[in-house]
C-alpha cells in the first residue's frame, strides 16, 4: 500500500483516479526489483507500452515516469516548489545543512543569487586559464601509461582529473594524488547516497559514514586555510564565506559545508561521467574523431583558451551528442501536493520524474537516435524543430545548473588536450553500456590503450 493511498484514506477518500497506466508489479514490492535491475530498459519498455506518462508501483509510493518534453516542462520548470527534489530529507536540513541542490522556491533563488556573480564572464575567463593548465598537468602524467602499452581504466582517471580541475577552479585548492583518489571515492559514495531519491541505486554501505567524515574534514581544512591566507582574487570559496542573506546574516556553518560539497559533487561527477561517454564514443567512431582532430590542429598545438571556445564547435557537439546518448533514466521530483499531469491525477508523495534516457533517444525528436552523430547539434533547423526540453543534460527550471558554461569549457578543453597528446584504442567490438549511480557512468569502466602523438 502506497503513501498516497494511506494519505487518501486518512482524509476520508480512496485512491484518486484516473491514475497513469503502468505495470501492476508484484505484491508489496511492486516494480522495485525490476526497476533496480535495469532502469534504462525499464523506462524504455514502459514508455513503449504505456505512452508518455506511466506509473510503476513501488513499496510505500508510486513512481511516475514522463517521456514527453512538454509534460516534463510542467514540473521541472515549476518555480514555487510544488515539485521538490529532496523533500524526504527536508526536515533534516537544519541539522545536516542545506545546499542549492536541496533548496526550493524563494530560499533557492536567494542562495543562487549569492553565487551568480562568480559565473560572470570576467570570472569565467580567469577560470579558463586554471582549467586549461590543470588539465595539461594531469594529462601529461598519462604518458607513463602510454609508455607501457598496457590498458588502463580511463574512466577512473577522467573522474580524478575532473575532480582535480574543479578543486582548483572553484576553490583554488590543490591536494596530493593520493588525496584525490580518496576524495573521488568518498564523493562518489556521497553522490550515490543522493541517488537514493530515485530508488534505483544500491543502498548505502558502511563506507558512507567515514566518507562523509573525511570530506567534511577536508572542507573544514579548506575554510581554515583560506581564512588564514586570503587570496588577492576571490574565488567561489571566498564568495560563499562573504555571502549574506537579505537580513545581513551569513550562511550557517552547516549550510556552508553542504554548499561546498554540493558545488564540488554537482560539478565534477556529472562532467566526468559525460566526458567518459564522449571519449568512449569518439574512439568507436573514427570519422567523428577525425573531424575533431581537424578542429584541434587549427590550434597549432597550443593550449586552448577562453577565446578559442567559439571555434571549438565540433568538440562541443561531440560532448552534447555523448550527453544525449548517455541519457539519465530519471530526474526525480516529489509531488508536494495533489496535482494533475497529462490528464492524470498524481497524489501527494508521488515520485515523479523525467526519463531523459527515453526522451534523448525518441525518434520523434532524434532521427536515427542510436547513431552517434554530433552534427545534429550544429544543424540549426534540426535544433529548432525539437521541443525545448527534448535535450536536457543540465536539468531545467530553478535547478538548471549554474555551472553549465564551466562544464562545457572543461569538456571542450579536455577533449582538445587529450587528443592533442594521445591516440586511444579500445578492445575490438567493445561498446559503452550505461550504469546508473548518481550520474550515468560507463558500466565496467573505459578500457583504453594510449600512445603518444
């Protein structure tokens, strides 16, 4: 019996109808195990059988998946907080701290307003230099693997490289390679915990508690060091430390720590996962990679910079097409009150979400959806023919990622720097398969052999 049914019974009425169509599932557990086994296949089959809105029963609540961009806009872009991202942890936010990921409505707008100045053009130009230099430093170190000729899991290295880049770009911090490896493991444990809101990831292990402790100790160290040695040019950490609410009060210590962890995890984890997909798909599509090499060669071997971004159109298209094919299975929102969507009643406590893994491969918006074709993102006529949210890699509405420009810049610089230096190969007939954690990673990693150019 779901929360919605119990809630209705307490108010004196039964389950609201009409409910969206969908599978009946098993007694008590509904579709829980089927969903957990393969969320991508579950969403794809559900949309094919039941249409653009379908319901799956789960223990205690219902999951409703939406696979039409126009319907997605109705709840993803709702500005008042009627559809909440993390309502189950809401009562604990005053204790554990609240970051921009967890807030809704006016509180979210006020917090985002504190960070907006750091995304202005003058700050992005400075950040570009940091990103380019850190990428070059990290990728130069990959020559040790190229010398051995042995395969390496490049997914792990892309995650650690991206983490190192964002640490420097956001917080002007550098830590040892050993600390980077530990922080990467800890951050992925924490983001996996956040992924529990979809009920599609494994339940947290005993590793989560020590991971949280280590990450928050690092955050405390960053704050302590910054207060002891201020920078001449403020970065994101300085902005947060100096931020004030409208009443003049500062961000609480708990909120400050949560915001730093949220900024770092929300930036590096999705970026690294999408970059892994981009590299995997490019290595499997030599014609698309050859076009990328032509764009890279125009730089004459120089490091990419902020002013080069408009000329790096193909690298951006390669990244976007990888994000499309990567496709998140479920961007979750909780219904905070009874509502309707697509002609169906959705009771309070329904778990509602946009299945972008379905939308991103819907032939209504994407001709030959299973083909890797970056050129579709350079075709203005195709782009204008698609519904606005047919492509949604960075969320939408109030929770649209403020760091989108930084993510693109990091991706474009990474692809240029990588293929300036190395040639990559994967095992014959190897193809990337999706695995859902907090982001969508490549199942089993990215086995690559590198050789220097």
